[in-house]
C-alpha cells in the first residue's frame, strides 16, 4: 500500500504501507533488471512515475501481478488505485473511487486476493 502524504492521512489498516516519495517509480521496461519492481527516479530504464498530479495514485494497492518472479513482458505496475474521471480508462490497472479504496484497506488483510468476475 502506497499513499501520498500530502493528500492522505495515515491509514488504519492491517496491510503493510508506506508514504510515497516524489521520486518513486515502478519499472515497466522489460529489459530492466528491476522490471516490475519499485525504483527511484531518475532511473536508467523506462519507469512509471508514482507521484502524479492527477490524483490517480494518491492511494495505490500493489496487486502482486507478475511479481514472483517477474517475467519480462508479462505486465508491470498493475495496481488497484483511484478511479480516473468517468469515461476514462486505466492502462491495465483496476481503479475505483478513492472513498471505496479507503473502505477496502480498512478491512483488507495481508494475503487477501482480488478476483475479477
């Protein structure tokens, strides 16, 4: 669980969490040895910036897709995060209203699974 400290209070959750930092990123370059892992910007390979102005990543639940171990090209930076404006799509993530994310993290436990029907 990652949270922007300037836009969120400390959470009451059983999930492990930390504050986002301005230079946090997530590698999305298949050739990167850190593929589908958190990185720090500047980074030598392509990596998503997690500190965003649009609010989408104010609260991020890392879903654990393709991470044990990561396989290059099988997907990276797959998160459950704040929903964009209605009518907008994510780039492969799951997005819900920020208020619903807060409800979810209040009851979530380490090891819980997300199932998409």
